[in-house]
C-alpha cells in the first residue's frame, strides 16, 4: 500500500502528540476527594488537565486524589485513588527505585500499540503502577487495535463485618484502549469476591414451654414436669447460653387413677373370601390389654385391618346390551304398511372370562306406514278451554265458546280435512239468572225457553269448512230470542 503525503503528515503528528504525553506525565491530579455512602470519588481536576509523572508529585502539592485517566462517574464526579494511601504516620523512608528493564515488544503487529518495561526487581508487584511504564508504539498505520485490561484497582470495603459479605474491584480497558475497530477487552470490568466469612456470634434464647407431663403416680400426690429448649435460637459460634433452667415441676393429685385401654395382639388373617378376582381379608384385635376403666381413654386406632387378596384368576363377566339404536326407515311402498328395525349389541360390557352372553334379541321390528309423499288425512286436536261468559247473568246473550284446530295432524299432500265442527257455543254455567226476565217468563224459567216450550240456548256448533263465526251465531241467537219475546 502506498502512503500519500496526508498519511505521512498524520503519522508524524501522532508521534509528536505521544511524545508530548510522555513528557507531561501519565497521572491526572484532582483538587478534592470525597467519600460517599457507597463509593469514593474526586472533584475538581487541575486546571488545563495537567498530568504528573507520579502520584507523589500530584499529592505533594494541592492534590487530594489521582488517576491514570479521567473517568467521569457522575456530575462533577470522577473515579480516582485518594492521596491518603500514600501517607503514613511515621517519616517515610525513601529507597532508591530499581532500574528499568528493557522495553518489551510492541503489543501489535501494525498500527499504534503499546510497549511496556518493568522495574528490575524480584520481590515487587510488577503490575503496580509504580513498577510498570508503558508508552505508545507504531509499526504500521490504521490497523485495528484490540483493547486490553489495565491493572485492577483496590478492593472496596467488605459489605458485612461477619457472616459472609462481598467486596468489589474494577479495572479499565486502557492498556491499550480499543482503536480502529479493534475488539473490546474480553471479560468483565468488575469482580466480586466473598469476604468476612467467619460466622457471627449467636446468643441462645429459650423456646416455648412444652405441655406438662402426666402425673408421676397413678394415685395420690405426685409431680408433673414441663421442659423447654434453648433453641430459639441455639447458641452458636461462641454465643452465650440461655439463662435459667430448662425444666419446671409442680404437684399433682389423682384420687382414682384412670386406666387407659390397650390393644391386644392382632389375630390371624382370615382366608380370602373370593374364588375369583380381587377381594379383601381381615384380622381384628380387642381393646382388653387392659380394658379402659375409671374414665380411662379408649384404644386409639382401628379394631380391624384389611388386606387386599387376589384369587389368581379373573371373575367371569356377563355380557350386557348397549342402548337401542333409532328405528330405521319404513320398509314399505309409498302409503303402504311395512316394518322398521332397530338394533343393539352385546358390548356393555362384552362377555369375558366365561361370562354369560346377553339374553334377548339383538334386533326389534315394529309396524309402520311409509308416509313419505303420501296424502295425510287431517285430524282434530283437543278442544281448547271454554271462553269467558259474555254476560254476568244467565239471559238472552249469556254464552260461552270453545274451539279446536285441525292440526293433529294437519291435512297434507292432498289429504282430506277434518270432519265435524271447529267450535261450540253453550249457555253460560255457574252464572245467576238475570232479574229482569222474570216479568216476561212467569213460569220461572228465566227466559230460557220460548213460547212453544223450546230451549232458547241449545249449544250451537260451527262447521270446520268456513261456516258462520261465533259472532254471527250470537247475533242470530239474540234475534231469535227477541222474536220469541
């Protein structure tokens, strides 16, 4: 690949900037250090963001905290290391620092990278920032540089003083940072560790008292006791035991001691009561060892005990009929009599293990008429109830009517209609006679009969073929009654 003048100038500028960084130093200094509820942080970076060559130079002046790079964690809050870790209660003793070793190889095969050198010492932590020195290097241009983790920062304080807590530490992906599309640092930026795992002291505390025991004697005076345990909680890890006693007693008296019932030994199992299939055999015991006396408790539990037994062969299962199917179509010519059939099967259940088959016939017939497309003759339905009376007393126009319909069945496909009348009219029943008619009918019949002695209120019927309606017949009846009068 050929480099243009612009590329060459860019490379020269990058090299100059890296040299200026090395001259100025690699530590950022802060004027303020604060300790919050959970984290420590710094405020107020030095003006112009000047960097120092070592933490001692930063903390020797106005600095109260330092960091290898500016990492903002909030509003005017930065991640840093406090200068107090460099202070001691006695006069510091300075020892000459070991010489630097040879520079290592560049961390990349092309583009900008980092190379490091370490103090030539055998008993020092070479990952400590005072014992490692890194600088940028460049072998080629515009090559991807994968990120690499910097050293871990110190552990935070443990979250608990005993019983198991956690502490954390963090690191930064800046040795080197990922550039030109290089991969981020693998793994997590934080690490958590258990701490202060020694168990906490637990002092003992009494649990609840138990119920009092039975009296120590069966008759006369004795004592009964109750106990409690030091288990609420139990003293552990050097904690104090429960104060006081775990046992308490008091006097008791029984004038006549009750004798509680006790079970005898179980009797022998009886034989299996079935010769096929599954059955049950049983054994019993008696509440006589001893018998309950003087108000003693009866024996607790069952007097009988049941055990499943198998005769070794299945029982015969007799067959049973299923439900009848619906009758099928009528097997006859049009408008002729024939038969229709319904069936059932011996499957509810099927006979098995030598059981008896179903008794009876699997088919059943009945007489029928093929009415498909056959003329149906009309037939009357039942009479409806009589209507209300047309008057409040028995007189000239006191009548009741009832009807019936030709719909049971209705005539169809050319069948004849119903014969007879579709309605009936009669004189009202259970109604008192009208008073005014006694003048015209001195015989005391209430006007029910005419001059010739005929009954004026003989029930009137109507035909079912469209003859006079009830209203027309009632009008004719009233006219006849007036003429008779």
